[in-house]
C-alpha cells in the first residue's frame, strides 16, 4: 500500500470501491480490507481539500532564477 | 498691402496665409464626413483639447496625413458617445468617421477641425477586427485549444492576473478565502494592467512568467472588476487571445460585465464573467470532489453496517434452521432407537421363551431317548451276559464237552500229539489222565 497516492487516483479508487459496495459486489469477507482502504483514500482526499503545499518564496525564487537565466542568455 | 519693388510684388507671410485662409474658407464652406485612421489622439489634459494625428494607410504605408483639432467640448461629447456605444473611450489607433471642416489658421497652418465623431463606424471596425481575430484563431486550429487542457479535480493553486487594488480581485479573494467548507487555496498575484491598449502586452508578459513556473499552478485566473465597462476591446486582441488559447494550463476569466463576450473569454478554458462567479466556479469544483467524497464515506459506512447486519441475521436464521433441523433429526433418531430397543427387548424375550420351551422339549426328548437307550443297552447287556454265561467253560463242560491238554496246552488238533504222550482231559467234574495210543487225522465232520 503506497502512502504517496495522488488525490486524483485516491478519488478514482474510492469511487470504484463505493460503486462496488453499492452494487453489492463486495462480500463480507472482503469488506474489512475494502473499508480499511477506503478510509485511507478518504483521508488522502480530505487532506487535499483543506491544505496546500505550495510555498510563495520558493516559487518566486524559481521565477527569478528562470528570468535571470533568460536575461543572461 | 503688398509692397512693390522694381517689378516684383512682395507679400508678407501673413498676407499669403490670410489669402490661403480666405480662399479655403470660401472653397470649403460646409462641413463634410471623412473616414481616417486616428494614429494618435493627442489629448492635452490642461486645456482639454485634442490634436489627433489622422492618416490613411495603404498596404501599411501612409499615403495621406493631416493634423486636426478636436476642441474640449466636442471631445467630451464624442468621447461620451464612444463610451456609450463602444464601451470604449476615444483612443489611439482606431478608425473613425468624423464630421470636419477644413481649417486654416495663419499661426497654426492647415488642419481638419473635427466637429463630431460617429461611434458606430468605429464600432463596426472594432467588431470586424474582433471577427478577424476569431477567424484567424479558428483557421490556425487553436481557438478551442485551452478548453482541451485538463483541469485538475481540485483547481487549488491559482496564478492570478489582476491588480491589488481591483475590486474584482478583492471580491475573488474574499469568496475563496472565507469559504465555509475550509477548502484550501493557494494563490499568487501577477500584477498587470487590465484595460486599455497597454493591457495586451502587460497580460501577455505575466502569462509568459507564469508559464515558466507552471508546475506550481493548476489554473490561471484573469480577474478584473470594479473598473467600469470601458476599455475592454484589448480582450479582443489576437495576440492576447492566442497566448491564452495556447497556454499549457487552463485559463479562466472573470473580467467583468462586458456586453459582448470578448475573444479572450471565448478562447479561455472557462469564462465565469465576474470575479465572484469565477471564485464560485472554483468552489464548485471542490464541491464536485467533496460531495461524492462525503457521500462515498456515508455509503461505505451504511452499506458495510447493512452488510454485516444482513450477514448476522442470515447466520442467525441459518443457526436457527440448523438447530431445528438437527433437533428434529435427533428426536426422530432417538424415537427410532427407542422403538428399536423396544423391539429388540420384545424379540429377545419371545426368542428366549421359545428357546426355553424348545430346551424343555429337548430335555424331555433327551430323557426319553436316554432311558430307552439305557433299557435297550441293559437288555443287550443281559443277553450278552447270558451268552457269556452260556459260553463259559463250566457251562460248556457241563454240557459234556471236555478240554484235553498236553503239557498244560489245550490240544486243538493232532499234529502236536505223538503216541505215548500223556494228556490230561478236564471234565465238568474231575480230570482224566491218559496215554495216547494213536491219533488220526480225521477231517471235520
């Protein structure tokens, strides 16, 4: 189980599990595993909704660097 | 009056220019309509007058030009008409149709005196330019290009092209930053002019900057608002529209209440019209993500509980069924065993009584047989006894038989007997000792 799953993939996988559960395609035997996975996916998605990781200073530095390169070139 | 020197008549410059002025004013008495390109408006803020540069071009070359003046009051009226009809002020580089008189002033020279400008002519011209930009983008196959770029599920990181002081920018930030769902956005402002001719280059410049660091952004938002509806024709500019159409990440626009959609808005990924609507567009994407997420969570919880409940109740009913079936089987078997036991008892008892009877019968028969046998045997024994008695030597001797012995041995034939042998003969009563005279071998009679 990868911890680095992107939220888009997490969202799609979650939709898949929900539709399987809704269609009654999941047996009681698989249920625990699926619910555990779904909980992880939901956590990834919810975290994404309420937090971003971008850093203004880092972006501005990168922008400056690219513009300096261009001016020198 | 002209001076006369020798044979020459000499005019002063004023006399000549006044003569030209007189001739021209007689020749050009009435005003007439002229179409031309207004290269520069040349508005002077202090006086309020304008001195437009008028040119006519053919294949990009100026083939005619003339100075002109537009007095303050005429300028204010014409400019207001423009704002109403075109949503644009009078500005450099537009084609105009104007009412003018030829004006010649000895001090300022020849010029056209602009009395009025017809905004509908310029409107048509701007519209034609807009249509040209559209068809050019369509011909190049890039008109819908930005619409085909993938917008992430959560357009969270926004590069904003706007100005800090714009009311639209403030409105936009207010909506995304105070959203009650705690959706997180990251945004960075790339300041730019947003209207007028210089806006094209300014916006393009910021777009190029954003392109360098595009990996940090999900979407570009061009936000304008609060600046009125004048000066938006820059958004019909081909270069700007092309930059947006070809932009590698989605560009969304909220540039305000333009009467007609501009080319920039047409080619952008999505046109939200107002900055607030644009913010709502982004929030809507978050909802589109968040609501299925919550629904999914609820469905998973509910359905799992239901599934477990169902399984439990199924197990219970199976258990009940199992218990009842096994109890039935046990009862049936127990009854059968009991019946079998009963019948085994019954059968053995009757078998035993039968055997007892048989044994008794056999006992009687045995006794009967045995006593009969005994009697017979007794009889036989008696007979034998009788015979034995009959056969005893005493009895035989009594009947007159005798035994002759030689040397104690009973003589059965004559072979062992020689004349002269002394033999002893035993009778029933008494013995005879005799000497053998002769023997003869007589055959048995």
